[in-house]
């Protein structure tokens, strides 16, 4: 990950981490949440925003609470703040 993190990238990284930790194949997870493999890759890389209902499907499939996706480490929080500052400067 680079310094230009977005929330989508962080959540996507968490999905990939959980999938790999549970040793689940990419295609199996994609099928379980009703998307194709390429969309799964885009989600995991943070290249596409994940709809909230899709996050619920991931949480159910992984057997975790959906809140897990929104518990950020201090490093992740810092990167989100940096991204927000850059966005605010761009908008101003």
C-alpha cells in the first residue's frame, strides 16, 4: 500500500487478509458474494467502492461482525486523515 490510502483500499485489504487467513480461494469468495473474480480483485485492491450490502455479505460469509471492517488501526487512521487533507486541498 502507498501513502494515498482510501477507506476502500483499507477495507479491501482487510477482506483480502481475512480471505487469505481463512485459506479461501478468490473465486470461491467472489461466488459467495455474487460477483466475478475481477470485481473481487478490484475490491481487494481498493479500486472499487464496496456497497454496504456487499460488505454485509462478506461479513456473513466470513462469519464476522460487519463492524470489523471499520475498526481501523492507528496507522490506518493516520493514512485516512492524510487522504482527507489531500482531498480538502484539492477541493479548495
